[in-house]
């Protein structure tokens, strides 16, 4: 699995460099402590999960590194993934532009709260990975795959997505932008579209998933939806 570890590490480093370049180019300054802190918190959390998967579940790590619209098998998911990537860029570009032009300001404790939300979101993602070794980056069903209904899956059907939404909420706040929260609207819509399409696929292709839907009523937020 050494090639998988190398690919995962290289991919994470490339994403770090691209994200940093996009943020600082948009802000047009390196004098942006919120961005430096965000990069440490976001990628530190991501690297921690990657290291865990390298040791505890290399098969899941291999499934996770095959992300992106070109790797999806479903035509609808190719579109959804493309929109998700564009929406994610908006989430990091807009706050950096906000910092550059001074559209809004938040106090330091809000920046810190944003970083805490990022950590909480990644922790929920970690709990999902620990519970479900088939939590692939792609919408697919493998021959030995079974429905998981324990851990966070006992509360909601898509715990990884609620973790993603929490960390996404933290991102503009961590980067110092209150207006940046508005950028969550398109990416939330994309995530909802993805999970609804995923449920349709799983109900059709994964034995027992329809029964699981009847057992666990809520998709993202317990007692809400």
C-alpha cells in the first residue's frame, strides 16, 4: 500500500499548495493571520485523518483518493462533483476577497470559533470513516458492502455530509468573513442534491438500504431532516 500512501500524501500537499495560493492571491497579501491559522487547522485535521487511515484502514484510504467528477460512474454525480468543486472554491475565494477589500470584519473570537467548527466537522468525518470502511469518495457499491447502521449512522443517514457542512460553515468565519457565510448556500444545495441522488442509487443497488431508510428517518439533522 506504499503507493497509496504516497499518492494520498502527494495529493494532500498539492491541495494545500493550491488552496494557499488561491487564498493569498485573492487576498493579495501574506499578512493574513486568519488564513495561516485556517491552513494549519484545516490541513492539520485532514492530515491526521489520512495518517489514521494509512495505519487503520488503507483500503478506505485507497477509496478516498479516487475523488473527482472524472472518476464518478453516474452521469449525475459527474455534474454534482463538478459543481461541488466550483462551490468549494467560492467558499475560500470570497472570504479572501472580503479580507482584501474590507467588506466585513469579525472579532478574533469568531475566527477561533470558525477553526473549532472545522475541527468538529473533521471529527464527525473521522467517526464516519471509523464506522464505515466503504465510505468511498465515489457513489458506488462493492461486492462485499453491507449497510452500516451503527455509530453516527444510527442517528442520521449521511453523517459525513453533516460533518462537511459544519466544517464548511467554519471556513469563512475562520478566514474572517461574515459575508462569506452566504457562500454556503450553493455548496449546501449541491451536497443535498448529491445525498438525494446517492440515496436513490443505494436503495436500488445496496441490499437492505431501503429498510435502513425506514429505520433511520433523518438524513442530516436528527429530528429536523
